[in-house]
C-alpha cells in the first residue's frame, strides 16, 4: 500500500470522490460495507509497514459479485475473476515474481 491508497480511501470516505465498486471493496478493510476512518487508518498502517497486507478478495467481474471464495466447480466458463488486495484502493500493487 502507498500514501496514494490512503488519500484515495480518505477522499472516498468523506465523499470527495466516488469510488468504483472495486475501489470501495478494496478500501473497506473491515468488510462492513462502509468506508470509515478506521479503514483509512488500517490502510495507513499497511502503507508504513505497521500492519501486514494479508487480505485478498476475489471479484467476478462477469456478474459483479465479490467474495473471498469462488466455487469453480459450479461456475460457467464465463468467469472474469480478478484479485483485489484489500487496501490497494488505486490498484497499483504488483506481485514480485523474483
């Protein structure tokens, strides 16, 4: 996470910017369907290394559903799955593949 994520989440929390569904989902750290100062503080802690980044959510963009699990055995081949790192509001996080 970066300071950009913190600022973006804070702007979304106070209504300065309208976040997309994915951005809202990433900013809602406590998963209570509301972005609050508590979520913003958690993202800040991740950005400065006080709190580990340890939540990943799966999003099916084909139907807009958000979940931490996806049942692939009952799904059609039309899935459009994306992983969202909780706290990565600006979607800038990348995987270090060594």
